[in-house]
């Protein structure tokens, strides 16, 4: 199944079955741009490859995703993710904010230097934040974690810190607080419940994705496996927090602005309006394939914007008839749906 890529971006294809056991052709195209000084974007010389699996910082059970799988089924709308470090703008900074604006999406995270719980007349008190130069914007630094003694964990972020189960027996003294929190949901004492508040990718076995994956029970094993269960939800494919999923798919032209990251402290640009399309050539037929904008990734450390477009068509019992998949650039009038 030949793939002819006429764009400056990376392209890949795959054939997979849906929940009805029908074969589907997926085409993914990924473009990388560099944020220019003073705003704007320039096409990057080195185009990032399409991720063929979820890539973790270490062991999947104890670390977060640094790059999400990009060749699965398209998402119902556009995801926006950000990776990198928060940077202090001046020497001696103990606390700062990172703000993300991408189209209608707005999010602010509070970043704090290292803190720990200490005892003050027998009561817990958080130490003054230590000055920091940079802090990784990863879920390990956000509120969350697990409590083996209480056999409990934060389902939305089991790799973070600050979480304690009910009646926990783990000593709180000298344990560390999260570096990254919701500005209005900071911890006041050990055992307080907060909300994980990060900007990166969410693992498929974390909530809310886990609950959307469907039911894998004895009935599924007997009658449906290895296909997806009937109650599988398409929103499972979203790999970012719900508040980073666009209410409507990006179409190009959306403004992007991030503050508190990178060497300059600010990244600005517009989502490019020109988008790719695919044409599938069968032995006796030709089908067009729209490639809606699936994922927007801002890599603050690299100063890059990465866009993933993705489309799918049913090719059941036609896979061997596909001669060529041709990817080209469409006119610059907005991203098709």
C-alpha cells in the first residue's frame, strides 16, 4: 500500500478494525513549525516523526507520557497539549504562572519552587518555596500520586505528589508538595484533596480516559474480544485533560500564546491555515479523504508548534485494492472537517 507524500510534512498510514470489525484506513500527517521572534511561525527544517506508540518518561506505571500515540483513530475534536519547562524570569523567583491560550482554550497553572511539610508546634506547615530557575511541566510535579499503605491513588494522576489516602499511615513530615497546582486549589495541609492541573498528555489508563474505554468483562471475552466493547466511547481517543479539548475542531487561524516558558518567556503564533488532504487510489475507484486537525502540541523548550492532521475511511474488503495514497496540500482557506 504505497504512500506518496507531496507535502513538506511527515505522513504515515495504517489499517485497523473498528468496533464492528470493519477495516479502516487511517492517514496521519504531522507538520512542525518554529516560533519566530516577535511572533509568527516558520516551517522547521527538521520535521518531527509521527509517534507510533505512547512514549513515557520512564516506566509507564510511575511516569507520564511525553509523546502520545498518533496513528490511532481520529479524535472527535482537536486536542491541545503543551510540554517543556516553566522558567523563572528573574533571579530569586519562588513562584510564577504559566498561561496557555490556544483559540478558545485558556489555562493557567501556578508553578512553585520546592516545598515540604514541616512541623510547627505539632501542626503541619509548608516551607517557603525555594527559588527556582526552571521546573518541568510534567504530571510528576502536579498534585496526585498514590498511597500504597491506604491502597489508594489519584485516578487522574497516579504519578504526582501530594495525594494521601483516607487514614493514611505514611508520615507527612518532610514530604514534598506539588510544584504545579491550580491557582485556586492549593494544598493547605497534608491530606487535602485538590485537582491534578497539568498541561501535558493523559495516559490511557488514567481517568477520565479509563472510564471511556468500555467494559472488558467475561461477556466481552466470550462474545466480542479482541474487538472494542460496545460501550467504548470515542472520546477515549482524546489524550489531554478535558479542558484542553477544543469545543469545536480547529480550522486554522487560531491564535496561540504561551507565557512563562522558554528563553524569551513568551511564544506567539497562529495555527497555519493551509492543511493537507489525502486521495486514495483503488484499482477502479478514487476516494478523497479530509484530514481534520487532530492535535496541537506546543513544545516550549524546542520553541516548536506541531500539528497532527488525521482522517479515516472505511476500506472493508478493499485493502488489497488500494494502489496509492497521495497526500497533498489544499488551498489555504481553513481546515476541513
